[in-house]
């Protein structure tokens, strides 16, 4: 996990519509950058839908919500359409941003060990500095937790 108070790594990733996003373009706004393992899985769906439900309140606070996984643009588009998600889902198929934010870790599931995205959420301030970082977050609770943090 990256250090609180350090500059967040910049990135350039496509969203579910193929539009490129950079952290730099959101200067002047708080950014909730959440990393999740996979589109259309129970925990990730709950997290995304809860962010969607609270999205108007994030916008009222002038905050940006960005979801990131290693799924493709096409996968993200299907996920967005299925659940009516109102925010960008960034496709990091090469794991460059996932690794830059130190969320690609060894994980154990069903008695097997492998690597994957550890559900992590960063709050980045208006100047691109990491204000808060939460690792191994509870998918369903994370959106409300982040709304309370901003």
C-alpha cells in the first residue's frame, strides 16, 4: 500500500466507453480510486452498486469515483450496462496502475494461493496526494465509509 501523504502515481487508462482518464485531469477534486478484483462477482457488484446508489452525494461533495480492475473495456461496458453504473470503470488489463498502487498481492482462496487484486480504496486529495488508504475493505460497506471520509 502506498504511503499517506505521498503523491499518487498518475495514470492513463480507458473506461468502459474507451475514453482515457488520467489522475491529472481530476486536479482540484477529491478522487475515490477503488480497486476491485472482477466485474460481475458478488462482492464487486455489491460495492459498485453501493457506490452508484451514493453517487449523487459524492457529486454534491465534488468528488470523483473511479473503479479499477484488470477486466477489459468490453467487460466493464457490460458491467456498467447491467447495473446502471454512473461512474467510470477503468480497464487496467496490463496491471500497470494496479501494481503502481501496490494492490496486486498474494491471496489465498479455497485453500489455493495465487495473485490477485486486494480490494483497496484510496482517497486522493485535490492536489494528487494520498489522503487515506484502506486495504481489504468490506465491499458492501466501503462506499458509505468513503462518503463519510470526504
